C-alpha cells in the first residue's frame, strides 16, 4: 500500500501487564494500512514497557520511535506499579536506552507536524493523554481523532470490576480527556471488549509467526493466572481500519471523582446526539477475528 494512503497512528500503551497490549501492537505492526509513527508507554515501569514494545518492533523489522511516559497518575496513588511480563525480556533482543522525560513533547511535536492526520490510540491509563492536552491545548483540534480502550458504558459484567481498569487507574486524567472537545473520540468499553475471548489452547495453536511467538512468550506470565485472553486492545485498534466491526452510540462520558466506593466509574449519557464522543455498543465477533488474523497471513 502507498505510504500516503496509510492511516497515521500514535500508540499509547501499558504493555507488560495484560497481554492484550502485545496482541494489539503485533497487529498494528503487521497491518498494511497502518503507519505507526511512534509509541509511548504509561504507568509503572514505563521504561521496561518500552523495552517490551521494542522486542515486537525489532521482530517486525520496524524502526519505530519509542518513548517511556508518565509512571504515576496525576493525583491518586499508583496501583499498577510493575510490568510483570518484562520478566520475559531475557529471551529477546530489545532496545535498552530511551529518551527520558520526552514522551509528551514527542507526541506534541509529531501531531503538530501532521495536523489533522493522526489518530491517537490509547490502550492504557489516560495519564499521558491528559498531560498532552494540558501541555498544549491546541493539540485536540489538530488530531484526526482519539480512539481509546477505556470505560464500561451500557452494562457491567458481574465477574469483572464495575470500574474498568484504564479509566480507574488515573480517573483524574480520564476526567480531563473525556471533558476535552475533539473532532472525534471513540471509546471501546470493557462491556463490549469482554465479548472477544480466546482460550489458551486456541491462542497457542493460532500464534505461529515469529512475532506471535514473542507475544506467546510474554503471555507465559499471563497464563499463570488466566487460561483465556480478552482482546480488549486489539478490538480497539481494529475498528480504526474496519469501523463496521462495532456499532456505536453518540453521547457524553463522565467519570466519578466524588464517591470513594465508585471512584473512577464511567457514566454514559446518550442524550447528547451531536457529541464528538461515540461508544461501541455491539461487536461482530466473527468480523473482528477475520480482521485481526488477516494481517498475520
């Protein structure tokens, strides 16, 4: 595909905790329609997370700029202190040195050099994104759009926490981002992503490329506590290239900041029909898996 026809993306990720970030990055690296301009990492041990991202970039033969970002939430205490899967770095070649304290400036300058062309894809806590918007208030109107894996909007899964992890880890950052006007902000919430599941045996059977084998190695840590994978982040990335995988509603998202018991909970109000915000309300599981695995052929 011609370079000028590819979709320009900046990825902000907390790769190294849940395995779905690695699943997502491997998809983006192999997606022929994607022009990945850079990666920033967020939350505890951001540099180790950057190292993990570099493993996949190297295996894909891509020289992608990687910047460790904010390790702590804006106000509340850090809950996600470790990148557990970084234990598997010993098995792979990876970049060992990264620019320090430059993640927000990298995002800012890259967006300014490509006005109205970049989709910012957020699949971790929203700390870096909030800092970016507050550092340069013109950035939101210079983005083509923001796509985020955050929140739960239409219903809750009883086996999961009421509070979706990314929105909850830094609720003040989430509040800033969701109250910033953009051209477009699409959220793929936990209530939809939790429908996309694959068991450990099927994952190991289908992941056969060198890149996917690295993801499987990272998943060794994940499978110690869970025998299935939720494709939260890969679904969020896939809708950038095939929006019809999901159905959406327009409205307004808000974040609970007052109640200790519900701190970080996302609320959805669909009365705002002219809003810049959309949330996914349904997903076509077959379409998603067709899209995801098509890039690894």
